[in-house]
């Protein structure tokens, strides 16, 4: 009987130790994701463009450094469509999806980090003049090898609406307009 108790005690200690290690690893992983997001904003915000599309063109050009292939492809198709046609349905429209604003604040801070799927969701706050901080975006980040990448962008006021879905809807609308234009020209 004492051997069984000793075994149970060792097993309980081992499990507690593994749980502690997992919690430490998760905390380090979450902080690593937060630092990745903050590094993006430290680079992105000072670009200084007031034209959201121009800023987006710059970030998409460096996309593989920042985005998962799926998000990179979605953004690139949107940018290409905007460049090709003046009156185009775009996800970007007249606001910046990474700042959730037409007129950006001078600083953005990566704050809360929560698990999302196999990665993390990082809440970003806009730090505007006068000390006012407002929720800006929720960024889904995922690991690709040893590096972090943005997988999706959500708006805090509507977290179920995401950039990838919006981009797909915009592409479907562009495809629909293109098909109807082709059908009209064949008459």
C-alpha cells in the first residue's frame, strides 16, 4: 500500500509540474505573439501615409514577413483589383483595416492576448492624442515554423466579422460584376 501512495504522489507531482511547464510555455508564447504584433505596429504606423490604400500596398509588398499565405493571397488580390479598376469594391475601402480608422492615432499598443484556435488573438488599442485609448483591432496570429504571422483581422465592435471573409465577399462581388459585364458585351 505505501508504494501505491508513493507512486500516486509522484504522479501528482509530475502532473502538476507538467501543468506548470505548460502554463509557463503558454505565457511565453503569448508574450512572443504580443511582441510580434507590437513590432508590426511600431513599423507600420510611422509609414505616415494618410491614404489607407497606399499604406496597405506597402505592407502587402512585405506580406510574407507578416501574413499567413492565405491572408497574404487575399490581401494581394484586393490590392491588385484596386490598382486595375478605379471604382472597385474593396475590403480596404476608405479605412485602414490594421488601424480600423481613416485617420490613425500616433501610437498603437498590443495589449491583451488570449488563445484562439491553435494560435493567439491579440487586442490592439489606439493610443490617440489627449491620452484616449480605444480598442482598434483584434489580430489572430499563428505560428509558421518558428515565426508568427497574421492569420486574420477582426474589429472589436464586431469580432465575428473578419478581414478574410470580407475579402472573399468583395472578390465574389468583383467576380459577379465581371461575369455580368462579360455577359452584356456578348449580346
